[in-house]
C-alpha cells in the first residue's frame, strides 16, 4: 500500500511480515531523523507494523447507501449544472474516492461513547490473559466496528442499516483528563481538571493517555510516522525514483489522513459538547466475585454518587449495562447461569453473560487470533505505544478465537439491543418535549431558558456575580449549563442525532441552539454548536445550493473558528472545526473546493497547526485546488496553477522539515501541474519561479543523496561490526537482506548525474534561458 | 505599501515586470519586498491567473477589480485587454513582502510589522478607482507599444519608455 515501502521489493517482505521476529534490522539513525531531533533507537518489526498503519489508515469500505458527492449549483461561471451538459467534476472517480473516505472518517469518529467500570476481580481476570489495562483494554478494540449491520431508525421513522457503526469503550472517567502530576503541556484548557485525582497514578496515566485533543502530540505522532517512512523509503535511485514519486498523488496522503484521524480520536470530555459523555456505562463483574449482586450495586452507587461520579455538567442518567464475566476455565457455568438469571431479575434486560477463557493464549496455539489494534487511539496513546514497541519486539497479545467471538457478540448485543434503542427513544422524547416546543410559534421569539426552565430564576438570584443577570440557565462563572436545563438537553439531543447519523435533525437542533448560546454569551457552547451545525449540514447527503453554503456554512465555520480561537483560546477545537469543514467542503467539489482551500489556508493563517501540520495543510490546499476540475477542452475554471503553487509551497515546508521523500512527492506533483516535464523546469515562464523550483529540487536531491550516502556509511559500519561479533546469527541475516538494495543504489550513484532532478543545468535549459529575457530595444 | 505589477501574455509568459512602492502618504516610491518575494510575487501572480480566467467570463469589464488574495496580506487586482493579455497588480500593504515565513513567524512579528495593513482596505472605492486609473494609463502606454513595428506580439517588452510611463502612472495614482 505504501509506495515507499513497496517500491523496494527486496526490503518490503522484511517489514510487512511482522510475525517473523527473526530478522531484526540494526540500529540505524538516519540523518533525517537525527536532525529532526527524534530519539531513534531501533525499528523492529512490531514497530514497523504500527507505522505501516499510515498506509492503510482509511477504511476502505464505502458507508451505506450514501452518495455524498453530488453535483452542485455553484456561483462560478464554470460550475456544472448551469448551462453546460458537462459531467460534474465531483463525479469523476478519482475525485470522489478519497473524499468519501474523509466523510467516513468523520462518520466513524463521532460515535457513542461507552464508559467501562469493572470490578477489581473482573479486571484481574482479564489481566491474567496478559492485558495489563484490564477489562477496558480487552473490549476496546472490538467496539470500533460492530460486527454486522446496525439498523437505526431516524426521527421521521425511516430505517437505515450501517455496516460501519461502532462504539467507543473508554474508562468511565477517561475523558475528563487528569494530567499525571499536572505537568503536561496542553494546548487546550481542560475543564474539570480539578475534579478528583485517581488513587493509582498508573491508572491515571493510562486514562490520561486516552484523551486526545492535544495538537502537539498529534504533530509528534505524525512526525514519527514521517520519519519512519523517510527511513524506510530506501535509497531512491535513478532506476526507481520515478515510479515512487508518481504513484500516489498528494491528494491522498496517508499522513494527512493520520493527522485527521488523530485529531478526531480521543475527544476530551467537555461541557460544551456531549460526544464523549457516556451514553451507557458497562458495569462488569466476574464469576469469581463472592457476592456478585452486592458488587454490582456497589459499582452502580460508585458511578451515580460515589467516587466514579462524573462532574456535574455530565448528565448522570445514562444507561447502565451489567456484564457478568464468566471464567470458562475455572468456574462452573451452571452457577454463572443461575447468577445471570438472578441479575436479569434484579436489573432488567440490560445484562450480558460474557464467557471468557482465562488461560493465557500464546501465538502457537491453534485457534488464536491477535488482539486487534485500536484505530481510534489518541495521539499520546499512540506515542506511548511507539515508545513501548521500541523496546519490546513482539508485544502482541493473543486471544482464543472463542473469546473473540464472545466479545463480538457482546458488543453487537450491547449496541443493537441496548444503546441504539435507548438513544432512539431518548431522541424521540427530547425532540417531542423540548425541541418541538422551541420550534413552535412562541418558541421562535423566546429563548429556551426564559420560558421553560423552572430553575432559572432561583439560580440567577443565587449567582449575583454572573455577567448577564438576565434569566438564563448558563452558569457563566463555571461555564456550563446544568444537564437538566433545556439547552443541555437540546445539545444532547443534537449530539445523539449526530451520532446516530440523523444529520437533518441534528443540524436543525444545532441551529436553534446557536442563537440561544449567542444570547447567553456562552461562547464555547456557541462555537461548538456552530461547528457541529456546519458539519451536520455538510454531512447531509442532499444537495446544497451554493447560496446556502456561502451564507450559512461559511458563516458558521467562521464564527466557530473565531470563537474557539479568540474567545475561548481553544486552538484544538478551532483546528478540528476547520479540518472537518474543509474536508466536507472539498468532497462537494466544484466551487466548494475553493472554499475548502480557503479554510485550509485559514488554518495556516490562524497558526493552529505546528510545523508538520503546516506542511500537511499546505499540501491539502493544493489537493483542494487540484480537485477542482475545469469544464470544456480548455478546462476553464480549474485551479491548476494554484494547486501547483501550493504544492511548491508544501515542498518548501517539507524541505524545511528535512522530509525529502514528501518534498519530492510535492515537487513532482507541482511539476506535473505546471506541465513541466521531469527533465527540468524549462517550461516555467517566470524566471524567479524557475530559479526557485530548481533550487528546491536541488535541495531535495541533496537530501536524498545525503540519506543514500549515510545508508552506505551505515552499511560499512555494519560490516565492521559483523567482523567483531560474528556469532550473532541474527545480525548476519539482517546483513544479507540489507545489502542487496544498497548494491542497487551503488548503480544509482553511477547514474546519479543523469538523474532528472539532480541535474543542475541541462544544456537544453541553459540555451533556453538566455533569449527569453533578452532586451530587444526596438524603439 | 509595495506593489508588483506584471503583464502576462497569452501563454502565461511574463511580458513585463515592475516593482514599486507607494507614492502617497509620504511614500518614496521604492518597493520594499523581501528577498524571497522575487519569486513569491511571481508565483502568486501566476496562481491568480486561474481566477482571472474564471472571472473574465463573468464580467463585461476590462478592469476585473480585486479578485484574489494570498494570506496574510497580498491583494491581486487584474485588468484584461482585448487580446487576452493580463495586467496584474499585487498590493502588499505591509512592508514585509508576501512570504511563507511571514505566515510562520511568530505572532508578534505580525502585529509589529503591519501598521498599514490594518488600515488598508482593498475594496474601498477610492482604492479601486486609483487602481483602475493606473491600469487604464498603463493600457494606453501598452497600446502605443503594441503599435511599434519593432515589437512582436507576446514577447517581453524591453522599452525604457514604456517602463518610464508605467512608473509615472504608478507615481500618479498609487
């Protein structure tokens, strides 16, 4: 998948086959990596399997029956659908495919969160299987994609099946994010930091890692992946560098996809949005428990009033789901079944009996599978994982096939029989009781809090320091609405609708909320409502006239990003808004692609991204412009030159980051768009452009040569080491495998001066340059 | 305030380039572009041709007004002549030229070096009128150059007389 790896047939088997830990490549620090200041120690197969995810980061399946890339009526003269019978630019296959993936990414990132709270003995049972994180860690990978189709009924009663529905298991209090020791540099102000520390620091660390929302660690993760790709790309020589560079257009950069994914992973729990608030909570006990029913009651009390109580801006009336983990190897099933019957009598239908084996499974066992890796881990968690795998060669944990099947059934049952119906019911109730009143005639003129809140008067009187003393439910001192206030309920309604993919309802409710939050001056809520309203509007598969788009969506994105950044100082959310907005606009094609490019530029302007993000977003601007196809034989209305220009800028940024491979890719893309051939930039009419492009390609060539030179030096060193330590068989094997590509690169050096991008001045070009700007003094 | 003016031929080839500064508000008429602006201006102008080629069909005017901007503060106005030759004027309100480094440098640099960009409004009627007058004056001069029997169409203009006229027009209006 990754062209950088696959391009080298001799190296690829070594890395793609992560099962064989036989071949350990040696410690190799490329100059690129050392310049980037990365502590590189080694790259072992398990680590490379982690990095290989950049290649296949996006889900390949199309989501449901939605076709989002509909042609639009746009403001441009060249927009299709007006008078020309030309095909819509968005319906071209190469335009719609990656765009669809971005939409799927957003679909799959806002899913119901399920808190997990397991009793000590249940955690212990799982730890015996080799998972130190306990029950959460066991169920988490299985929640990412619910097995089979999930049918959801929307607010107007139409059912639709999705086969990529997922839920996110988290520790119950994970999203609150208690920094270990409070020493973490966060780019974002986190609410609820003061609300209670965990007892065990280790657990707190793990929980903290699971929270995303830190732009800096996202940058770091992507940088790691980049450095790895850079290192693994192998010496690109004269023979194969062309296939390398032209294989993937920058429009579908796996690193950008990774950046987006990490941006949308591990949403922190915050008062202004309820996506990461638990929709349900799994209370798990094991069959080892001496008094199981008492234990369950204890867990329940802990989540509702005890130390596991969430901060009071979280609605605490979520679904409790009771799970009995049965130890298949040691306990008696008949006892567990009778206990389960008893549970059902006590707690109702939301119960499950999960039968697991406790014997540790090893990879040599017959029916074992590797525990799947989580796709939706937060950036800091991935970083920790990378660090861990740099030390341990094969950290994979294996499960019995029967366990995996049991877990899949559990997740499916939990989702289809409990979570989705409960959410559907709540949406219907809230829609009827709260939102429809607001939509009525009188509701239009009156904000929610003024009319329907029974608490509003009492609370404002008890809160004299409030900046707006009018009757509002907004607690401006602490910055949240109480969960029982109509605004909070509406927000929850909209979020639930969004998570169940009923975007029409969601966007209409968000739209109502925007005005309310604005009058209450609840800026973070206001920004969040704007953000999600824009996203939900863009997610609706229906066509959007360019007028609505420019008037509403642009305005919403604008006020969301402005409020997040300037009023609330939350750059992470601003970046998220812009990233989602630009992706969704981009896939609408036509003139929306211009807007998408504008928002990407805005993200650069607002300085919400770091250096890696800057290069990626610059690349993205280019991709946005490139995705706009012109009409007619002259392809009028295309943005070829702009795309090329931004590709050059992206190449420049990559060069600054010493990422030669990426820079080269951008540069060749720019060359392609400018219509110059790889033999030189002969066709560029402007002298300054020509000089700059040439300088850039020389720098890229120098980077490549530097790396290649280093590889050879490393090889020499390896050979020296080998003579010293001949008894190490592993080393020897790696040596023989490693050597062959370098041999080829030696040939490449011989041919180097002829390499297209290395050539400083071809004779053709030097003759071409002169007459162009020669003064013809004709007057 | 610095300006970069270029005439671009039918094959996206530059026919004429000229840099100058403002002569209004005590300006000395010298362009203050940074070193990297040499190529950046060309890149930006070249990229705006996409927009020119789209807008030219929607507008009946030869003067296409402000049609593009490049962050943080470069504004592009355009004028199109009858034989598909484009005049482009890049306006940089700040003395620091358009460059990537001005995007990436610290926020403090932005606030300090932009006293004039805050006040500059590229769509103000007075500004648009001034640019329009400039374009028409250059257009006159350009027509006369075209009529010269020694000038071949779509080739760079090297005439010092023409350059002098452009400079005079710039001094007069901008």
